[in-house]
């Protein structure tokens, strides 16, 4: 799953992109839980499923709410 798809789903769940981080990473925040995480933006390259699971865990997002991880 690419960064664009992840970002779209996270926005639908109420998460916000705060700022750009180091290199090609983006800092995201979940206002409901007050938790932050860093998400890599590698353009056309997919984010690995394990990395995506960690991102959801860091933000306190339930996988069932996020939907299937491709």
C-alpha cells in the first residue's frame, strides 16, 4: 500500500498530517488518542505490511477501522 492510500484512510479516520520529517518521512498525529508517528513517503514504493501495522499501533488506530492491509 502506497503512502497516498495510507494518508487518505488516516484522514478519513480523523488523523492529521502535522509536518514533514527528516528525508522522505511525514509526521502524523491522532487527536483522539494524542499519539504521534512517522510515516515513510517513498512515492510509488509500497509501505510494508509490518510497517503499516506498527504505524496503526503507534497512532492507536484499530485495524478493523482502517480496513484491509494490502
